[in-house]
């Protein structure tokens, strides 16, 4: 390729989009694939990748299958790994002194569950579409409590 054609090419685009979700229960796996696809399809990026990132330490982003019995199994698994009713020093407001807020709630279980989950996923973009596998879906996983709005950032990297 000639040097002049390289310099005339536009660089990759980077765009940050936001999605807001309000869970109904915890734990809850909320399929956000269609909403993410709608956001990304409005951009002029056909080849690249997206990063889907949750801005909370008690909610996660995961790729998995959206099959109702599996969803129930995964939600029960999270409850078994770090049960809500166990003792967590994070929940002991008589001894805890860091990162406290006026509306603090006992959510040590959700932070422990988050250790197994993660805050983000990366998905390739091919021909302007999410290159997910046949059964793969993107989930926001609520680990803490229902009714609180969660923000998911979708950062799009690539070009046309």
C-alpha cells in the first residue's frame, strides 16, 4: 500500500454509549444483547469490537446462554457461593469505617459474588453485527438488590 493512501485513511473510531437498566430482583441475569446491538448498530462501525462494562461493584457483565432453567441454576449457584445471610465484615457497620454512605446496605455477598463474575466483556464486531456464538447472549447480572438503576457503558472501537 502506498504511504499516501495510508495517511489519507481515517483512523479507528471510538465511541462511548450508555445503557441504563433497573433490575427487579437479585440475583438476576438480565439479557441486554438486543439493547446493546441497537446502540451499536446506530454507529458507523462495521469492523472492530465493543467493550461492555458495568460501572458498579455489585453487578457484573457476563456472556452466557439465555435458557430459563440455566438462568435459574446460575442464580442459585451465586446464592450458594456467597449466601446473603452469611456474616461479612463488610456488613458489620459497627466495625466498618471505609467507603460508607448514608444509605449503606449490607451487601458483602454481592461483592464476593462479583469476584467470580467480572465487570466487562469484549465482543468482536463483524459486518456491523455482534459476533456472538449461536447461544451467546450478553447479561447484566444484578448481585445486590432490585430497584436501583445500573449503568452499562458500551464502548465501540473500529471503523467502516
